[in-house]
C-alpha cells in the first residue's frame, strides 16, 4: 500500500480523509505522516477503507459520502476499531461488538444473495 494512497485519491471516494481521522483521534497529521509512524498511518488508511465498506454494506453502495452523519459514523467506526484493534474480549466495547455483529450479517446476506451459503 502506498504511503500517499489516500492523498492521491479523489476526496469524495471516502467519507473521511486522513486529516479528518487524525483530528478526531487527536493526532497531528505531521506525526502520522512521519517516517516513524508508518504503521499508524497504514492502520488508519486501512480503517478508512474498511469504514467505507462498512457504510456501503450498512447503508448502500451509493451512500452520501459528503453527509456529516456518514462522516461521523465513519469516524466512530475507525476510532473504535483502532482503539480496540487487539480485540481483547475483556476490553472490547459494545460498539465494536455491534460492528462485528453487523459485519457478520452483511457478509451472510451477501453470500445468500450470491448463492454462496
């Protein structure tokens, strides 16, 4: 994955940008962009893409990426999954549990739709 992958994409491709996520999570973009923070940046980029897939499954492929509600959902998903990325069952939040449950159902429904039960 290229380090500048999100920087080189159309901003309307995702509901949030790297800067949005950094602001929300209290990181300085410069720190995340720094050489020693490549892992943090890769994780955030991966979660931005994941939040887009989650919103497509939950709302629809053409969900309104510019809508502030979609942006807030994406930020909550990214923040929660980043904070609890180890999935330690003692520390996992109810939000993360709900996300996991929703994702399981989305995948099951897509499999049924495609005849892959």
